[in-house]
C-alpha cells in the first residue's frame, strides 16, 4: 500500500499549484506499461520458484517485500528530483519484485475453481478499462470536485490499510477471516482504487511537471497493481464460499 504516502504528498503539492504538467500523464503511460510487463515477468518467475522450490518461496518473498519497500522510497525520491537515468533501473527492479510478491496470489487464483487464467485475464482487462474511463473522468473534474474526491479516496485507503493490517495480525494467530468479510474488504478495495484511478488523472498534472514523468508513472503503476490485486481477491473470495 505504498501509494498511501504517494497520495499525501500529491495532495500537498497539488493544492499549492494549478496545472503544472499538462503532458505528464501522456509521457508517463509508456513507462506504466513497461512496468506492468516487468511485473508479469516477476510473477512468472515467482510461480516457477513456487513450483520448483516451494520451501524457499516464502523466505524469498519476505526479502522481496523488504527490498520493494526500500526501493519504493529511494526510487520515488530520485525520480522526483528528475534524475531519470538512476530512477529508471530502480523502478524496473521495483516492478520485478512487485510481480514476484504477487506470485502467491496468482497461484491461488489459478487453483481456485471459477477463477483460473480466465479470471486473471478478466481482472487485468477490467483494470485497463477502468483506466480508460478514469482518464476522461479525472481530467474533466472541477477543482472543487477533484480535491473532494482525492481527500475521500485518501481517507478510504488509510482505513483499508488499517483493516488489512488487522486481518494480517489475526492471520498470524490463525484467525481466518470469514468469507463474507473477505468479500466486503475486497469489494471496498476495488471501489477505492477505481476512485484512485480517477484521482490520478486529476492530481498528477497538478503535482508533477512534464519532465517528472517517472514519479507520475509510479503513482499510476501502484494504482493499477492494487486495483488488480483487489479485483482478483474479490473474484477468489466469491468463488471460495462454502
């Protein structure tokens, strides 16, 4: 959930300025696409490790999560300063690690009746359709509506992170989340990140200059990946009800 801090920084910057990067989203989109391709490669690699050496998968995922968090803050800082030559390989590595950590969820989806590869494809396609719609909606929002939506989505994501941490803590003590609650959490996540997709297209041109396309790409990438995760979780939870 790294884009919680992304939201907070974006709001502060956007509130202090009007449109500063009218072309930043257009310039960022190819890098978002490239990051998603690398994420798919990372997930494929993770699935290979899970199949060939399942005993080392979880330890390597923990290492990847720690490295991913460190890379996020370093890459975001370097990219915001405009040092794209350094930021680009950092973001590429971040994308690969992100895919690797998603391998467990994708493996669960593949083994869940009613989801499988078709469900994964539907989740990815629905994210793409969401971004197409979000671009026209977000770029057309008024200042008042845009900032109101941004604040609402930000608060919602913070609440969602708290719920997920609580769920993780309960899982540590072997307390399993009821299926109806998992469906509710996943559905809420989908709604919030659909809203975040709209917010990106409103906030980013008011936050980053045209040459700051890499931090803008990172923000959109995070929204897309999180939306994909929650759509997939929602599908898994619906098809796993007893």
